[in-house]
């Protein structure tokens, strides 16, 4: 449904959002809501809180419980890791990737141990907190192995003789390194996502559309930079051709004859390459400004 949905909101009805009660996803979720202009008080040990300037009620829950709460309509939507959603296999709709909490679910084995592909796990014992995803990986590769489901401190399992390999979430890989393990295969790339109840009512959907509009505006801004530069008029066409922009660059004459000021927006992914080409084409006084919100 479009973010411009005009379904009227009913007084007193709020969208119920479940987020992680503590940890990295909690902090990033609260930061995103703040960047969306939504004010929420999160006192110590509070189980829920209401926004003061948006029809939103927030529940603070265990990450693993969020998909179930959304499926059961206790919460309308949730911010949760993809890995949790796919492990729990609950009946919810994935609505938006949120761009934070990026990690990967990976197989790791002791350093120096040979590993070629999934067949290297045949007959081995694998310790993990994600037995469903690991079993899916093994089945996909037609590999028989023994899965030991454990929670917390998965990385110590090979060192104490509990398992030959592990499958766990990896971000920097430092924890694996400190425990004498090497990452050998990634089976899932994960990030925080927004999930919703499959039977969301029209009023709640209208509020969600407004929230999504804000989230998408914040995400677009994070991936772009506003660029201002001075260009000699005889190089203007070449410099403009290097700027993709949203539509076309803004060009304004400078007080100094023969020069113009050019304003545009660049994607973070191609930023440095284009800046180098602009400088080589004769651009000067290049100013780069972060964008807080981007409305297209």
C-alpha cells in the first residue's frame, strides 16, 4: 500500500511496535524512531511506552519472541533480525529492510582444519542456536550431520569437545578469532527488518504507511550526500554529465565571471569515484554536506 494512503486515523488507535528490549538492535531501533521525529520515553525496565507525537505504542521484548507476538497480533509490527524471522518460521510479512544490525550466519571450524564446502561437515557435530537454518542448509546440500542446539557461548563448543564446528552470527569475526576458530562459509546475510501481522487492519496500515514514509526518507538520506562545487563555464557541460543527481543538478552563476556554482546529490556508493572525476574535470571548492532527510 502506498505511503500516501488516505485512510483516516481513529482517535485513540495506535500502531503497536515490538522492538528488542536491550542490546544493539534496541539502541539502533530507538535511534531510527528518533530520526523519524518520533519521541518515545524508554525508562529502565519499562515493558511498553507510547510516543508523544505519533500514534505509536512500543513494546520492549526479547528478540526471539517478537515474530510470535506479531503473528499473534499482540504487536502489529516488529523490528527484528532477519535471522530470527527465518529461524522461527512464523506467519508474518517482511515489509522493509531497516539497514542496521547487519551480520551473517556462518559456519566456523577450528583454525587449520580443512574445509572445502558443505560436504566437509558430513558426519560432524555442529553447535548452534539456529538449528532450523542449519538443518535447511544441510538439507539443501544433501549433507548428514548432527546438530547440537545450545544458547549462548556457541563459540566455545569445539574447544570443550562438544562439537566439531559451529554456526553462529558473525559481525567482525573477532570472537571467532579469540576462540581459535575460522569462518569458512556464510549461510545467511541478515539485518534488521520490519515485519507486520498478515491481517493488519486498514487503520493500522494507514499509520504504518506514514511510519514507512519516514523510515524510507531517513534511509535515503543516509545513503546520499549533498555536493556543492564551483565549475568553470567552459567545463560546465562535462562536469554536469558526471553528476547523476535526483533529476538534474542546480546551476547558479557566481559573482566571478566565467564560473558557476553546481549543486547535486550523490550516492554514497559512488561518491569518491565521482568526486575524483569532478576534480579532474576542473571542479573546485567542492563542499560535501550530510543530508538529514530525503523526500522524493
